[in-house]
C-alpha cells in the first residue's frame, strides 16, 4: 500500500507502509543526470534519510546516462536496492547500476515485484 507518492517527469517515486521506497520508471524513460537528481530529492522529500530499502522498476526504461550513474554513486542512504525488469536490457541497466559501490549497498536483479519485496524485507 502506497502512503505517499511523487510523480516526476520520467518516473513515479513512492513509499509504502512497509517502508520500501519504490521508483517506477515510465515506459521509454531515459534515465538522465537530472532525472537521477530528481529521484533522490523525491526520496528525501518522502522521508528517506538513511538505511532505506529501495525497489527500482526498470521495465521499459530506454536507457541510462553515465552522468546519472555518477549521481546514484554519490547516494549513500540505501541499505538494499532491488532492481526489477522484464527484459535483457533491464538486466544490463541493473548490472550497470549495481557496480556503483558494492561495499556500501547490496543490489540484486529480480523479474517480479513479489520476489524483490521478499528479498528487501528479509534481513
């Protein structure tokens, strides 16, 4: 259940009663540097400060700018990040993001939200 939601140009950011922050990129979204900045600002605005759980749905995203990767690399508040996708392109994008700084967070790719949620909520 979504408690709060912010709609941005290329995605929707929400947080639920379970404490999971969800980012759902819209179909054909291009993940640019500015989009990355906007997502992190929305997460902060929804109360995400440190040690958060994040679910990122990449299904249908068109691509990822290297400058956006740099923005996400500076972000240090996520304890675990579940990346969700439905295509090999989504998996490549998820792998690209997951190599940001593996010492600081755990990131994994899933093909369903149910699997991702279960992984996020387990210790």
